[in-house]
């Protein structure tokens, strides 16, 4: 309803306000690329699961894959935190990222 581009289910899962268009967004930050590895930061929310995914082709909806690294395994935290996942495979084709957020 707030027309910020996030569906209400995602706003519920990320504890943002679906009636507030400004200032309460949730997202990913690309911190840096170091030695061919992308550093992706996000706010992990308690009692939610997070899975970083990548694609090299945004035009193909079935091209998304899980980033297969330590720290991106299924895990549900009991407290909020800020986490960083390093994707070492970025020295190949360019990667686009998204986060799958889910309830346990």
C-alpha cells in the first residue's frame, strides 16, 4: 500500500512498515569487492531465515542460485544482527544479488 516497491509479505518478514513509504526500508549493501570476492551486508532479523542468491542473467527468472559459502547455510538467529557474506565467485561473470527471506 505505501508504493515503495516492496510487497507486504516482505515488509512483514523484514519488520518494516507497509504504510510508511519513507525511511524504513530493508535491503542489501555491497560493501566492496576484494580479491575477486563481493562482500554483501544485510540486517539479519531474529526468527527469520536468510539466503543470499545470485544470478548472472536478470532476464531469466530461473537463473537464481544460492551463494554456496560458509555463513549462508540455513540459520535462524534468536537476535537481530548485521551480517556480511563473502561471495568469492565474482571474479567470473558479473553477479546480481537478492536475498530470500523466510519464516522458519
